[in-house]
C-alpha cells in the first residue's frame, strides 16, 4: 500500500510539473500589432480598401474588436501601419551616422536593389493596391503622399544632407536630389499595373539600377577649385 501511495504521489508530481501554473502567457502589444498588420495587409490585397472592415480583420486575427480598436482606432490607422511597413521595404533608412561605405554601395543598400523575388512581389503588390485605391478613395491618396512618398523623400534628403555635411557630395537642393533618385530607381524597380515588365531578366534590371546610381554619384562629386 505504501509503495502504491508513493507511485501515485510521483505521478501527481510529474503531472503538476507538466501543467503550467498561473495564467497563460499573454501576447505583447507589439507582437499583436504585427499579427494584425499582417492579416490586414492580406485582406486589403484580397478585398481592397473598401471591402476591408475592422470586424473582418478582428475575425481573421481571432481577437476581439475591443482589442483591435485599442491598438488601431480605425481602418486608416491600419492602412498607415501598412504604409510604414512598405516604406521600410523600399528604403533602408535611417542609417548609422558613422557608416563609412562608398556612396554607390550605400545607395545600393538604401534602395535594396537586389531583394529576393518574394519581397519584390510583395512590394509590387502594395504599389498596385495603392494606385488602384487612390483613384477611388481620396483619403488613401492623402495618406500615401503624407506618410509614404513625402516621408520617404524627406528621409532620403536628410541622408543626402548628412553626406554633404561630411564633404562627400555636393548638392544644391537635397530634396530635389532625393526626388531625382527615387524617380530613377523606383521607376525601374516597380512596374505599373497593366504594364508588362520591360526587363528581360533580373540581371539586366540590376545593371540598369547600378548604372542609375553610378550616374548620380558621378554628378554629385565635390568640385575642386580647378574645376
């Protein structure tokens, strides 16, 4: 009997060890936001801005509407989060102020010109969504301009200004320089909806992008007194 009691006691101890005690671990707000943005992005791609509702996003995330509205007060806030995520996939900025790369190499990294095909498709999917939805919803066009293109352009201009202050380049108008670069690179990098890809292969496009950067770098080299 004593042996049986000890055996049962040992099994009970093992079961207690296996069972987690206390409340289950809660997901952090940052992790929850990432999950919501991922589900919202897929829903926007599938149904468009008009077809996406907060109720649907909450249902797909398997969370309460109260939790969703606590983290994202409205649908525009969700779309702004996706714009911010897209901006990070287009420009690797800001940079380490102590970075000491050749200008051309730094720009290749900033524009992430050699990303893999999966990320490339994701990038184009957002661009196509943005163009289509902007035509129908003026608020989307405003968000994209304010939190997408304008902010990206300013971040790139700030980086160019840092290079000017370090004496590495000379640009009279860094904002214009940033706009010029973005037009050259993104114009070749992302195809517009309904337009076939002009590049026979990725290597040809990559060579073109590097040539764009090389031309820009050559044009902003500091001038010497004799030039």
